[in-house]
């Protein structure tokens, strides 16, 4: 493999890997520093499952940001969001929860919502030493992992019809396109198509202290 140029991305020194590579290769700073690892991606791409497995392999605590918001406000995400006129105002109100997690946990793995690199969240992240990783997969693979919840965050047992699968596949593809610009700001892009959750976490693990 040809030698890759070293680049300064945000506040972390990384080895840049051309997007043509199907695997992720990253080297964190040579000196040992606390590392906050933030996983970003569209809904059901695998952030929570992979993040929990990666945290276990690293010996770090894991945080599902949506769950932390629910715990902080004492209400389900969907009902919380309904209180605000815009997604922006919701993110502005919940950003302090992210700031608290980052401040109190210098070594951690955090699964962010799809909007995790936007406005209020992005401003909090920029002030912390952390590494953002955008998980990428195909609409078909994401569709196989899709999970539904009611307004009180209770998981629903739902079997999709072929027509519904077509509809949700299109919505997933639209989400990928919508968040593309936002995810381009992540330090790393990690393609996980064809990999299971444990294989994805295992592939990421060797590149951290």
C-alpha cells in the first residue's frame, strides 16, 4: 500500500485514506490522549449496536445520546421533539446534554442521532477533543435493520409489506443524500456494507489506543 499523507483534521491527527479503499485505516495521535469517539449516520445504520460493541472492546463507557436525552428530560424523544417548533430549537435545547457527556467522559463512545453534526450539536463537538466517524451502508442493508418505535419509545413488532419496503428504501436513500454534506464534516468515513455489527467494531478497534 502506498504511503498516505498525514493530515490535520479538526483537533486529531489522522492518516488520510482515499475513499476508493473499502476499509477504514486511522491512526490516532502518537501521544496517549483521552479519546471521545462519536459515531454518526442515518437511522438504523448501526451506530448504537456498533458503538456499544466498540466501547466494550476499548473498555470505554458507551452512551446512546437519544437515551441520554430521554433520561435527562424524563420524556420520550418523539414527545420531546413535539414541544419545539423546529428541529433546530430541539437541538439547541438538548445540546447541553451532549456537552455534559463530553465533559464528564474524556474516554467514551457516543452514538449520535442523524443530525448529530448540525448547528448546536456541532458547536459543542468543536469545543471538545473528539473523533467523529460517519458510518456508511447501503439502503438495502439499512432496511434489513430498520426498527420501529411508538411515541413513548416502545419498540413495535412490525413486518413490512413489499410496497412498504420500497417506500422505506427510498426514504433511507433520501436521508443519506440529505445528510451527505453534514457527514462530510466527520473526521472519518467508515463504509460497513457487508459487515455485521461485531465485524464492524472489530475492524475499528485496532486503530485506537
